[in-house]
C-alpha cells in the first residue's frame, strides 16, 4: 500500500513538506496545494516559493493544477516539466464556493461535455503524465457513474477519489459504495481519500478493498504527523518539528505574527492529538502575542498526554 499526503491549502507548503519528511518519513508522495494559472501565464511569488525544482528535495512531490482552461493547464504543466516534474495532478475536487462558481475544481463536474472537451485538449498535448483528484458529483452520488465513464476515456495515470459530493464539503460520512463502484468499473489505478485519521482507518479501507494500491491522507496526518511511523507520533520529534517549522516560517514570512497565524492553522488539527486540550486550545486561539504563543504551545507539547488515537473534532 502506498501512502500519499494530500494537498492542503495553507498547510502543506514546501517548508511543511520538507520538514515533515525529515521528522516523520513514510510518505510515498506529497501532493502540493494547487497552483492556479491565469491567462497571464506567470506564477505568483507564493507559487514560485511552493514549487521548487523536483530534484531539490529528497522525496517525490506532485504539483497540482486548478484551472478550467486547457491552455493555462498546458502552460503550467510545461513549467512543471521544466522544473523536473514528470507528473501533475488535475484538481477536480475542491468544493470551495468561489472555485466552483468559476467552473474549476469540483465545478468541472457540473457539465460533462465541457469536461470532455477540456480533457481532449490537455491529453492531446500534455508534456507530462496527468493524475486526477475528484469527487463523486455535485449534489448526488448518482452522478458518479457518468463522471467515471468520461474519465475512463483518457490515459489518466492515477485517479484519487474523495467519495463525497461537492455539496457535502467535508461533512457527513464518506460514500464507500461509490468508491466500490469505481473499484469494480475502472481500469485506472485508484487511490482512496477521505476520513483516514489512524492506521486502523487505513486498515479498514484496505480490508474492504484488498486490491487498492494507494491511499491519500489529509487532515488526519496534519493532526497526527507521525501516524505512519512505528509507535505513532513521538512527542520529542513533534516538538522538534513544531519548533523548526515555526523558525522557518518566521524567516520565510518575515514576521513572527504571520508565522504564528500559519502555525495556528496546524494547531486546529494537532490539538485533537492531546488529551484535555480544550482549555489550552481556547487560550491558544486567543493569543496574539508571539511569546504568549510559545508559552501556550510549550505547555501543550510538554504537559498534555498524547492520545493513542487522533480524535478529530472537524
């Protein structure tokens, strides 16, 4: 079974990926938060920072592209090839309202004729392999068979399926019956993504789908960074990881305050790993002072018991 780290906007940037690999090895591929090319065909400063040359890191990373324009996709894919990447990932799953309203992300699932025209154009000229991450529909799982029929017409390297519809966002149960349909009807190599917060969760999916070759972990791995390591997330390594991450963010952002805000996004998930974190978590959320932040997080990291299993509250 291969294990992938999902692309999480505002969380799994290039600094996070590099340090996660340093302290918690075991991920086979890191998927990058999406780049969104425009007609101007230039990357933003942030996109440049988060898209290093492929050979500059000691792990496999896959750029993800979010666009409905074949021309913009092919331009971005060409840039990724120039940086040494052999594969890019097409985002057809982002449920954000601002993304979907523009026909991007999960919005690509609204009109299958338009989707087919897009895929015709990019697969006829792509300079790299293309994998896809998708949802099972906009409002109903009944949309999924037709979506899968379209995708089956193209040489997709791998298809990651998050078995929720767009309207569900990340709430409610995943639809394992929809994923089962894909396993029995798709010739594309499949990857499962959704609500994997412990090795037990991974094992349960593997037991139901014994031929499955890959799973993608997201929020669960942010909350328990060492989930795949023997013995789980080690307290000492987590503390070292946190401290180095904070230090590098201070340098990258040029501001302790900005670095603190970024780290608080990680803590939304990390707090679920600690017993009795409610009071200190509330204190952390209210903290606006850098020294106060360090004091609260040190108290959490050194004083609160680690749970045996992540207990997500999202």
